[in-house]
C-alpha cells in the first residue's frame, strides 16, 4: 500500500487564506483561544499507560506535563504539537482546548458555545460532529449536552448565513469535543479527527483483535530496541508485529491519516506541517531480514497478518507462517511478545487450562535465554502458566482489563 500524498483543494486554500485574515482580526481584538494563549493541549490516554505516554510526549518535545484522571495536559510549541499528533503511539486522542466556562444549565452551555467564532473553523457547507462527556454536573446526560452544543453551532451559522451545517458522525470536517466536569465546561477541537489507535493499516481482522495502542504499549514496555529478534507465536491479525515494525523502522503512527483536525485552526501553518511530515517520513529506516517474525495456528489469521503488514513500509520483510506454537522447534535469544487466546477469542469448549499449561512448558523448555511478555486479556489464566513471572502489571486499555506478565527464560 502506498500512502496517498496530502493534497489541499482550492476550496481549502481559500479557507486557509480567509482564516489567516480572521486570525489577524481576532488578535487585534485580543480574542484568543486557550491553546493560543498557553500552547496547552490535552491527551486522552488509558490510565495504566499514562506514565509511559508522558515519557513519550517528553521525547517528542512536550513540556510542563501534568496528569489528570482522564489524561495528560502538556505544553508544546507548534512544531512539536504537529510532531506529537503525527508520531505518538500511545495516545487515544489529542484535544485542542478552545474555551472553558462555568456551566450549570443547558442555557449557559448553549449561550457560551454560540460565542465561539465558528466561521474560523468551518463553513456552513462543511460538516461536524460532537463528542460529549459529562460527569458530576448539573447537566447529567452526555447526549443532551452534545445536542445543545450542536444546536448552538447550527444556529450560529443560520443567523449569519441563513444556512445550517450538517452533522456527520462518520466523516465530519471537524470534531468538537465537550468535557463537562463539576459544572465546568471545556470545548475543544479533536486534533486528529478521531481515535488515534486507528492507524489505517488494518485491512483484515480476526475475532477480538488487539487494539493498536495496546500493542504499542506492550512493545514500549518490553524496551525492545532491535538488538535481538522479536517473535509472536500467536500473532492473530498481526497487531503486535505491526507495532513492533513501526517502532523499529520509525514509521509515524499516523502515516496513513490523510486529514487532521488542527488543519481547521485559524493559525494552521501548512508549510510548517509539511516540513514536519517530510522530516518524519525521511527518518523511516529499513527492517533487517529476520528481525521480526510471527506465526499462528489459524490460516485465516496468518492471511490477515500478512495483509495488514503488507500495507506498511517494509512490512514485506516480516515473516509470518502457519504453525501451532507447540510445534515450533524453539525460539532462542529473542524477545517473545504475544496475546494468547482467551474466552472471547476461543470457543468455550476449549480446555484453556491445558492450553496455558502447554504455553508455559513451551516457553520453559524451548525458548532458552529469551524474554517473554505475555498479555492476558483475562488475568485469571495467569495461574495456569507453570512459570514464575518476573513481574505482573495491569494494562487496562482498549476495553480490556488485562495484565502484562514478563517471564525471564533461562
């Protein structure tokens, strides 16, 4: 798969010119959005991956990191913000805060939302969607709060242009995020137009596939740097292999995403954005033969893994074969990462206790001098593996309440 170049049509170019003019007028009037005043952004991330995500943000240039229950606040100059949105592997979403205000009822929410100069972010011909989250507030229903913001945006344009923009939940031009907590509302723009775990390489799937951010967290937690081979003996649709490939080859996490929410901002710099993308893309390096490989007992899974990997740079250099892990002669001096089948990934008639006992014996007897990181989507099966873990850590992410377990194999 070849990534399509990012091309702006003439309508977008005209809009960019208009936005720049509007931005200058707004600065003269001393009206700025929160992110413009403070260069401050919010990253949504799973609680158990938060510290890893904070370190990743620092590596990509973020400053003044602070942790909250639902994510991470960080400060970033514009080049670093673009880089973070393009390359971060562990984040669920990145939000660009526009305004915040006390909000105890629906009328205040509607009135304050209408104060935003929405024409700086979109036109009546373009579409939008609302993502709302409400907690511990006088307004108790997220859907209702989202509807009030939707009405405010639509009425804003109706009063000025006699036209109302449409809502599109599948492919909107912008995504507006409302967070209402303890009667304080924050309206933000979604920087990436949707969940960041949707990398774009998954063309084929299997039952209960691992989410990309889960796989990225496991690869990061392993501290694998490519000095030893990496192998997944139950690779499913190949998500762990794909994330390992992207990490080693330095492939940006959002290399296939063709549009980003921050492009709608009045201060968007298309030339700088193109420079950031080109620099990241030029940094991609080849994968040595034999460094990453995997296998699965299922022919369907092997086909899915090969299909997904083929879409990535150097994915053809990842070897995937069909074999039961019990029949693998051995995996020596390697890092083994895997997400074994459990409950929803195997029929209930299967003997899972015996399965995990076989996995433990395989690791102990045929994987000398290797390290294994095993993700248990259902932690109750850990006790059936006849090995002593080096450590066990919760990894609640991607809708799973699982644990990551490390086994040092001597």
